[in-house]
């Protein structure tokens, strides 16, 4: 957009001012830093006259904008005229469309507009959102057919369509905004019906089926969480779309959504607030269509078997539950400026209504005069100068940003969730990580995760006068092939910052460990840590592979090799973890834990010559040999191609109590006689009975 160019032109002027200030300072005087902070507020405004016709040709001078009663200066005004360029595309049929199958690997973000390419100018942005959790398989089929029908017959030359899906674990962006109709059709027609396994809304009223089971947990308690998850996912989708400044329409396909009293109100308000803040109008479509329900329920549930069958209470409860499931859809649409399509089998007409509603609007931008980051609601009023009869439709206000010191618990959780979705890492904190794997059985592997944060960075909190600091951790493990989240972690550790602890932190890192149970495959882990006192965040992201050792027939199968120089007693930790009970379960299967101590892997693999180096790994012999012959293993250090150190070979026989024939191998290397420098550490495992071997090699550094 043009206002971005203006910002770039303004940047050199700031640099020149800063340079002049630095040159005019006296030698030895303290440095002066010029800091400029501004918050850009963007509004999409629909302007119509008395007859409902759009008013064109307006400029920034024609608009009067106030924020909490204070006049604001409109810096840019851009007219989006879609009606003049919109032309209905020729209808396509299955015989003429491209049959190419496009990659459906989920993306993490909607691409924003760049300065060199105004990809969204004079474009209508429509996002089709499929809530697979909230739809039964037949409802999913109707929703997908409606989307296909719209793309084939109603899509125009100004339309850009995005495809989003929620199936219970995350919001997947199947397709960013695009005008490629063939790509959209290919993705829609290859989406699997039944994904998410739409759950049935269960109740405990007169309409409930008599199952004959004993009294158990109230199903409504589970419905509270299901509804919150659906609303939270919708909030995430609105936040993703907020990266684009233009007006967006989100078509929400669902099979109804019922609130559970006041329990879901907080999440509903948060979802609506995020949609308004991001400029997203939600148009809800009830994928169930026109329903002719039986008075006492259909064949999908058993008979009620209570007195309500004879008093009419059961029939009334069935009708009330259905109406309540539509009330939430109506509220989502009404509160964000959209409409709800209910009790209609023509589902694609809901998309057409959203399409027709966005034809002509203005994008206004101003820099607010209120720089306070207090998170309060700021009310906006927009009018036309000299034209009081014009009808203006716009966002009535927004919530200001918050400083971290003013965050509540909910704000902090959302900050971590938002940071986890970002493509670009946040590097306020330095994070290092080591990922290992050990075979538990023929199918599963235990994967210990070791995270290290330099203690000197946390010591800043002590100098700031804090008595303790809380480190929040959040992470997820995704299957690279399927793109789905298979494991996640959310934990925090409380570190006491006494004088002695703060001095110790300056010399040693904070070490946090957790573990997952995974199947063989290729995974991607994204891990975040946040200092809860200062708000600084660090991100670590990498891909790793868990091999299938059952298929290893050329070499001796071995686990990951762990190098460390510390064995720590459990009672010597500098922090208390929130999930200590869960960690106890992990420690029970963690091979790095033995005899009340835990081997701490060296993530950086830098060792002191004054301390021993511990080497630990496991070898496996799943097919026992006659006589149970032992394996032989040893560790060598090489420098410049020459052997500098080698341990005595260790012989170990497979355990008869283990189906995997697990053989733990532990070495202790005394390197005090070696000169500092770079070395290659090699682990060698030999099996004389089968003439097989395994080698593992990695660089290490020795320091004094």
C-alpha cells in the first residue's frame, strides 16, 4: 500500500536525526537514544447514501475520526471498488476442470501484503472455514458440496478464497487466499469426510436416552470443553486473518454449537473481540440444513424411557436443544457484522450473501494519539465532514495493546499461543536443545528432551529486584508428513533468586527436561520459553527422525548416544516444576535416570578437562544368538585424524528379561591429561557372533 512507502521515506529522516544527536554530544557524555513509538489503527468503512448506494471519490480529508472523543488525523485513505471489476467467471464442470491433486500440507500463516506487491487491492477476501469437530459426516459432505458449488458457479474475477479446517488438534490453512479455481476445487474435492469425527452434543435432560448404565460423569462437563475448543479455534482463525488489513469474510460451516450456560461466555466474548479486532466478519452456516426432527428424537439415539415421554417434556427438550445450538451461530454472526444462514438446504447461498456484502469500502489508517498500552477498550467514531445523512458501517472500537507487566493469566497464555504460531522465531532468550531416543518396545520409543537456557540471562531478573522468576515452557511435536500435532507440553518452573542462587545462575544454565513417547517417523518440534517477570521469549525449532530399529539388519541397532559431564541428584534442582508428577512417570522409563541421579546431556558438547565425560547409550539384540554371546563396545577420541584417547573395551550380554535384548552401555572418560581443543568422539560396537558393527561419531570441544 502507499502508506507503507511513506513509512520507508520517513525512516531515513529518523536515522538522520539520531545521527545528528550523536554528533553534537560532548566526548565522554552519556549516549542519548531517540525512541519513537506509534500504533497504527486501520478501519474498513462502508459509506452509503440515503438510497443505499455507495459514495465514491472520498479522500482522507472527507472523514472525521475520533477515538474516545479525541480527534485523530487520517494518514491514508484507500478506496476498494469491487463492483466495477467483478465479473462472474465461466461456470466449470467436472469434465473441464483440471484434475491435478495439489499438496494439502497445512500452512501456519496467512501471507500478508508486501510493499512490492499489492495482492489484495480491489479484491474480495473470503475464507471458508470447516469445523469438522462440530459437524457429523453427512453435514461435512453438505458443507463441502456447497463450497464446491460456489467455487464452480459463483466465483468472480475479484474473489480471493482461502480454505481453513479445524479437526480437533489445530487450525490448518489448506490454502492461502488465491484466485486459482482449479486448485480450490482440487483441495475441496479431496478433503476426507469424517475428519475430526464430529461429536454428538450430549445432554442430561428429558431428551436423554435411557442407556441402562450406572451413574457416571455428567456429559455436560465434557461439552463445556468441547465448545471452548471450537470457539478458541475460531478465535485462532480470526487472528490468522488479521495479518491482512483489508475486510475479510469468514464463512463458518458447523453443525450447530450449543453454549453450556455461562461457562462458555468468556471464550465466546474473546472470539468475538478477536474477530472485530482483526476486521473479520463471520457468516455462520448451519450445515444441517432444514431439519424435520422427530418429536422424541430420531434413530441415532435410544428411547428416553422416562416420564417426559408422556408429559411432552421430552419433545420440548429436543426442540429446545436444537434451537440453542443455533443461537450461538446467530450470536457469532450478529456480533461481528455478519448473518447466520439457518434452516436452509441451499448452503452456498450463505457464501453468496457474504460475497454480495463486500463490494465497495474505504480503508482508513491513523496513528492513535493515545500511546498508553493498558489494554483498555477505545471507542471509535467516524463521520463524513458536511454530510450527516450518510450511512457508515465500521468497527466501533478496539482493545489497545498491553505491556507485559499488565498481562493477566489469560493474556499470558494467549501470548504463548500466538508466539507458537509465528513462522519467524523470537530470540529474546537463547535456547539450546538436545533430542535423544531409546527403544521401549517393538513399536514405541521414549524421546527425552533436554532444554538449556543460559543462567546469566535469567540473572537479569535478580538485578531488577525480583525474588524469583517463573519460566514458562510450551511446545508441540508435529508429524512432518501428515502435518498433525502428535504431542505437546505446557509447563513452568519457579526459580528462587536468592543471592547464592543468582551467583550460581551466572555460571551454569537452567536445564529443563521432559519426554515423549513416539512412533518411528520424521517430526518437527517447536519449543518456546518465556521469562515470566520480564516477558522475554525464546524459540527453538528443528526437525528430527526416530528410526525404526526393527528394520536394521546391516548394523547393530543402537539408541541415541548421550554425552554429559553432570550427574545431578534430584534434590539439587534450582527450580520446582509445575508438572512434577508427570515428570516422575517419565523418569520411570527414562534410561538417563538411575539410582536417584540423572545424567544431564551436554547440549553444546563443550567439556572441561577437569571433569569426567559420561557416555551412555543402549544396544539392542532382538534375535537371540545361541549361547547368548556378548557385544563389545568402546569409546575413542580423535584429534587431527590421530587417536588421542580410547577406553577399555566393555563386554555385555543381552538381557534375557528384555524382549528387545536391551544392553545399556555406560562409559566414564577421564580427559584431564588431554590438551584443550577440538576432538571427534567415536563410539564403536562390535558383535563377533554375527560379524556386525555400529559406529557413531560427533565433534566435541575440550576446554580448561
